[in-house]
C-alpha cells in the first residue's frame, strides 16, 4: 500500500509538471519583471522585431496583457539585436538596462528611463561596449547602498570564456565609474561555453546570483539555471555544488534567464523555456515558478507554478482595422519598417522597394491558422505569410487575376505555384493553415466561407525560425514602388 501511495504521489507530481502553462505564450525570451504599487510589469527580448521590447502588465502574475513597448521607435545608436531588457524601479522612476547592437560596432548594454513603466522612455545611450560584446545588464546595490551594473562579456561569440563583470554606476544611471571587477565566469562542465543572464537578489545576509549557462536556443539547446552566493556584492562568489538547480522538466526544456519577484509574501522566478512540442517555432515562452531559501542559505525551486486562469489552448483574434493605429501585438522588421495607413476600416501598406513589406504577430501553438482579406490590385500582391525574418518566409499573395505562393530562403525567392482567379471586383480571402509546426497549407475564398485548396508540393519550412526567435504569422505585400496593398481583415486562431 505504501508503494502504491508513493507511486500515485509521484504520478501526481509528474502530471503537475506536465501541466505547467506559460504565463506569456509565444516568443517572450529573457523576461524581466518589476512591481509598481499593486501592479506587475514585464518586458522581454524582441531581437530584430520592432517595436523594441514589448511591455506586459498584470495584477496577479498569471494573466498578462500588452500595454506598449519600451521603444516604439528604435534608438539612434543601435540597429538590431534588441535583447534582454532588465527593468528596475526606484524612487518613482523606471529604468531599463538593455542590450543592442551598436551601429558599426558590437553588442552594448544601454539604459533608458521613464516616470511610468508604460513609458514614454528616454534613451540615455550605451553604458558599456566591449570589443567582443557586452550583454545582459543587471543593476544592483551593494551592502553599502552603492549602485552597480552587472553584465556579461560575450566571449563565447569568439570562442572565449564569458566573465561576469561588475562596475559602479553614477547616480543618474548614465555612466559607469571606477574600475570593473570580475565576479565569476564559466568554469564548470555543466556551464559549457557560457554563463549569462544574471539576476541578483539578497536574503539573510547573502547576495544570490541566479544565472543561466550553456546553449540558449533552438532544438539543440542545453540551457539550464544555476545559483551562486556571496556575503558581499563584489565577492568572493561561490557556486552551489548541486548546480544546475533548474533543468528540463515535463513539457519544458532549456529553462533560464529571468528575474525574481515577490508576490503574496512568496518568492517567484519569471524565466523562459521552450515547449518541447513546438520548440523553436513558438520560441522561448515565459513561465513563473516558486523558489525558497534553504536552512543552509542556498536557494531551491519548488513545484509551485503560476499559470493563466483562462481556457487551455484557447486563442483567437480578429482585426478589422477600424482603429487609427495598429494593435500593440503587431510587429515588423527592424530593417524594414512598412509605411502604413489605416482609414475607413482598411489597412494600406505602401510598397517602397522590391522587398516584401510585412507586419506579423506571435504564434502560441504548434497548430494554427491565419486568414487575410485583401482588396486585390492590378499589380500589387498582398496576402498571408509565415515569417522567420526578412530573408526567410513563405506566403500566398493575390492580385486581381491570380494567386502566387512564394518561398523565400536566405533572400532567394522561388515560386511554388501560380493560380488564376476570376476576382477582379471581389475581395479575396487567403488562408494559411499550419499543423504540427511544419505542415503548411494555403487556400482561398471569394466569399470568406468556402475555401479552395491551393495545391503545391509540401515545402520544407524547418529553416524559417532564426536561431534566437520564433516564426510569426502575418500580412505581406509585394509590388511596384508606390503601389498600395489594401487589407480589410485578419483572423488568427490556434487549432
């Protein structure tokens, strides 16, 4: 009987772990969280999607909604790789320490500030730019109240170790002062080629650095989470002998790079992980898990998870473009901001060159469909797309007399099929259906109800997601410079 009871208990724990759900579904990597009053705010990596760094808002850490972004327009000094925004709130002001690629240079840690977590944020430029790159900035006050910046030197990008540095920062948070000092680096086997994403908290006279290590991204990721501690912020630091303390479990793999937060007098950690079933296609998603301090002054994760209260798997959005601006969930490439106009329930996308112009949204599951309603033009093509980035996508687009399916791989375009239609005076509905991440089908309708398949050989789209991002579903336009593609509706739903 005892063996049976123990077996049932273990089964229950396994089922609990498998049931864990992301609090922010889809591409929301390197999450950072702060509390302002009774409200929590979180921001995450946007990489080469703009606007930079989406901001989410919650009262209970379980249900989140987007309120904006830190940089609706990109900063003047950086061009791409907007990574790891670290939020901080002190004395009525919000600061964000973020990573971005400096124009003509390498990765740097910059800082911006605002009087509200919802912005607007004023950028103060880069704080540190090392030759091989500087990333993952985190602010922390020492035992004497002095403010410091902790960051990673991106040595793994050139086959070198990855020191975690610390240096004092001025009161205005606009410049580092004094000399930098190394806290620790990757020096144990499980950490492999890097340590990064450090988040520091204090408890019972110790500083604790929760950090990520090993390979961050994609189906071959090896990411895991460790902890180190010190009586003094400047060290010496000792790593927990039992590291890593958070590894693949249940439906989730490669957990790491997050920040700690207090909620209802308990400790929680918001971090990212890959869903094993959808992996790189949905990207690194945000989860929240409890942790506690042990009697011997270390830190361990518990089996308490915070999860959304909504229906499992339910997600549908309908866009009629009847507002003055695009919804907050839409994004575009940092290299190719589309010229758009919204008027009379229509979205106009102006063609400025021979590239595809597009806007896109995060996906949340391995099976879904997206439908775009377009007003066909004589020379402009518009339709529905699955997008990795500017040079990697697949789409079905229509003009007045035909529909074409195009695959873009590494910037090279190939036609997968062209289909004549008789729709000169009618809107065209183009649907993209994706099953199990990579089975993709296109269909069309002239009334929005009866869809006819556009039959092509099954394309290989496993190449689509960039190494640090997921795919996105969206709207694409292509044509002659000066043309305007007109879109009247967009519907997305998880299957």
